[in-house]
C-alpha cells in the first residue's frame, strides 16, 4: 500500500515539474525569451547562495550539537596516556577538513552566482596559470605532509614495545568463539610458556606445566588494572580473527591465531574517576535501563569488546574492564587463585609431582607445627598421635619417597625445639595381603622413619618404633580411599616416658 502511495507521489511530482516547465515556456513566449532567461539565472544564483548559507550554518551547528559523541570531546575523553594524542590528531584532521569544506563550498556557490550568464559577458580564456597550480598543489601537499609525519610519529610512539627497564605489568588476552580468556602472571610477574599442541579439556590455553612460570598464572574473564601502570597485553586468538578493543583507552589490535600481537598502554583514570566525570553530562543523568535504581553514570563501566565480526556470538565477547588504585589492585591480585594450583596440581596432568613449591613446603610445615603444638597443649596424651600424611614409601618397600623428607625434617626441627618430648613411631598397613608380611612391612617402615630421625640428630633414647600391620585401621578397608588412609605412619609425642613396646607377632 505504502509503495503504491510513494509511486503515485513521484508520478505527481514529475507531473508538476512538467507543468512548471510548460508555464515557463508560455511566459517566455509572452515576455520575450531573453529577459525571462536572464531573470531565471539571477534567481538561481541567489537561491544557491542562500542554500549555501543555510547548509553551512546547519552543518556547523549540528557538529556542535553532537560534539559529545565525538572522540576526545565531553564524555568521550580518552582514559589512557596515549589516547589524548590519537584524539588530538582526529581533532586536527577534523578542523583542517572542516576549513577546506567551508572554504570550497563558499567558493563553489559564490562563483555559481558571480559568474552566472549575463548578456554581453564573455568568459576569459586561461590556458595555464603557474601561480594557481602552485597554490592548489602546494598547500594540500604541505598540510598532508604535516598530517602524515605527525601521524607516523604518533604511530611509532603508540605502537612501540616496552623498554628493558620499564616497570610493566604483562597480561595476556586470548580471543576465541565467543569470549576472551585473560591470563595474569601471578606473583612472579611472568607469564608461563604455552604451546597449542598442549590444548585439551583441562588446559584451554595449552599452558606448559613443566614451565614453572605457569604455576602461579591466574585465569580470569574480566580485566582489572591499576591506574597509571604501564600494561603490555599479549594478544592472541585460538580459532578465528578477533580484535582486542578497549574503546575508552584507544587500544585496538587484531588477535590473530598463530601470530602473537601486543599493545602497550597506561590507563590514567580509575573507573570511579571516570564515572564522576560522566555524571556531569545529561545523557548520563538518566536511570540505567538494567538497574533503574541507579543513574547511567553510576553503572558505567569501561569495556573490552571484540572489534572483528567473528561469528554469530560476536556480540557476547564484551567484558568488563575495571581500573582501580594501586592498593586496591594489590588486594584484588592477592585474592586470585592460580589455575594450576587449583585445577592441575597433584592430578594426572601434573608433571611436577616429584617436587614441592616453597609455598607448599611452608604450608605443610605450619600445618605440622600447629597440630603438634595443639597436641602437646592438652593434659591428656590420648590425642597426641599425629598422622605423618606426607611421609610415603615406595610401593611394597620401606624406602622413603623423595618428598617424605620435608615432613620428616619438620618433625626433626620440632623435636629439637622441644627437647623434653619423646616420640613413638607407628607403622600401619591396610588389610590386603598377608598379615605377617604386612607386619614386617609396617615395622620396617616405622624403623625407616626412626632411622631418618636419628640421622637427623634426634637422640635414639627419645624414640621407639613399632609396626602394627593392619590391626589399627582408621578407615574402611573396603575402598581404595579407605585403604590409602589406613596405610600410614604415625608420630605419637609425649612429655612422659615412652611405653614399653609389646612387639606384635603371629
Ligand atoms: Cu571476536
């Protein structure tokens, strides 16, 4: 229906134009063609000049009216150290093109009026004019040179990498369909090695766990950064092209599978400061659509987006970016958990089970000392049995594993510090296999620990050891977990005399 109306309107319009033409022809015949023609050209010239004035005024006014939507103006001021430079280049280019736009349009319309057809006036014939050629080639060339050179200079500055001595926080962004995976370096400040061949269900980034720099790396979805800190973002992608885009920071770089890129920038405004600035603008003084209790400026967040049309879920790649003060950042960083420690450590994927990290050694020591001191504090000695859960043996033998020494060293240190404490080492097994061989094994294992302590400088008269085979289970022997709990070495500590051992036998 509406199409029909439009077609009819166009037909009527054409008809009107046709009729006007006819009226003019008639008028010409009546008044003399030349006079009518002269008047017409004059009127056309005047109309053109009037149109020029209205057009240029409206164009300028609308630019001012919408200036808060332009880069670098109003709420769109940049929030990074280099961003102002990009904005000022945009601004300079805008002013240059605007001046040329105004000038050329004034000339265009004014000349159309000034050089309109007039009776008896003849056009001047100019074959060539060197001055004009120089002016209209020279001026644009100079302006372009200025724009291009200052642009190149800014480009080199902004796209440059970090120096050797720079204090830089390096993080990593990996784009995939359809999200960003952010990786932080953890307390060591270094990102661990990656290899795409290691990517699997439990290792989405392909981190190489044999590289210990990976051990404290943190994986998060949203970005948190300290203000005024130089940040280097390693940018990469797992599947298709994405683009790491932080609009408010003027950061934009393609994320290309197989080709690592980077961007170095320094955020200069915290989210809080930015929100405060936004609160000055009417467009932010309206209730937020998603949270009508609050104003738009109160809920505004910096964002990370994907600026490459990468597939159907492209829109969902937006992530929150929060810029905070240095101490707030430290607090946040301290709360983050290492992906490796939480998900990989001591699982089948962990290649480092043969060693302990300093933090683990310290934690186990603290745990042991707390347990031992608590046990000694109570009058009753019945609860003085400590399970040495990190003391383990090679399968079927009494040879201590490499990692057992940490807890045994803790025990030695504890006994040295508490010289009045005696201890009884007890070996236990589960109920699989022959009772006698279990008894012998449990005795030899307890002795192994005994020997280690004596070697470590604990007087032999403060120690006794015995094996109990499977006679003292602390868990069921029906499950593997239960049996594992039953296979154990215990350290009984007391300030009293040690009991006389009744050796178990058949
Ligand atoms: Cu994308």
